[in-house]
């Protein structure tokens, strides 16, 4: 169990280092890749998740996926809370590492970039705030995400799963990520959101816990549960 928890923590931290890192790289003042845009960022998220899966192997990196695996009987229900906590801690750790790496750029950006933009480097936010619709978007994004991973995982050829999951993230980000930023993962959003609240970042906004708890916090679990039930009932996937 300890080895599995450490793998979840380190794998999630690495995923966040790539993801939050690319947002800092494209937004903060003085970086080499400032202004590279969303295609650059979404592609890095996809590739970063692939690399984390190649390194750490059969990990979830996502409390929603842990829930799906519990529903399908692949993980014991007693794993749900410790795995999820390890992943959220990984999200915090990864965000702190990124902040250390970009500390000079955060300082240089204090009077140029809005506090809301600084928060959005760490965690997701809606393009248009409409909590019921935002909830549906994250629910549906996560449904496609978890269903897609379960389908990809039936392919036993080595290397297919990490690459396939990366492509899936890339496609969801491009096609479905515009309304909410496609969190699909409590650890991806809540871990960095907690880090944003704790880190000594100058001129930062509040961490918007209402949105963080309702949309990227709860909706991915609902989407993952529905995906697990659908993939098992329709395709017989466990």
C-alpha cells in the first residue's frame, strides 16, 4: 500500500509540474515561452500525463479514476480515501515545486498580471460562470475521460495506454476544455488551489473555494461513476 500511495503522490506531482509549469511558462513575465498559447499548454498537459504514466506505471493520478476502479472491483473501497489524499498531496507538492522554479517570474509579474490570472495558473475557472452548466461540462468531460481510459486500457500492447491517455487529454482539452478548463480531477484542481492559498504569492486573489468544491471537486466523481457503470454495463469492461 505504501508503495502504491507514494507512486500516486509522485506521479500526480509530476503531472502537475508539467501542467501548472506550462501555464506559468506561457503567462508569467520574462519566461522564454510567454505567449505560446493554449495549444502549447494543452499539448504539454497531454504529453506530461503520458510521461507520468510511463514512469509510474499502473497509477490513477485522479481520485475520480480511483472511484471508477473501486466501482469496477479493481481496487478495494478502503483505497478510495488514502489514494485520493495521496493524489491531492501530490498536486500540492507539484505546485510548490513549480512556484519555486518560477519564483523570479512571479515576482516580476506582480504589478503586470491580474490576481485572477495568477490564480488561474494553478487551478481551473470557468470562462462564463454558470455553476449548473459548469458542473455539467466537468461531469461530461470526466465521463468521456474515464470511459476513454477504460477503453484504451483494454489494449494490452506495451506503451499504448500512456500514449492513448495523452492523446485523449489532448482531444478533450481542444474540443471540450473551453468552458471550464477541463479539470476532470479533484487532485489536479484542489491540490494546486490549496498551494495557491498557502504560498506567499504577492497580490493574489482569493482561491474561489465555492467553484473549486462544486465543479472540479464534485462533478468529476459523478462523471467517473457514470462512466464506470456505462463501460461495464454496455461493454462488459471491468
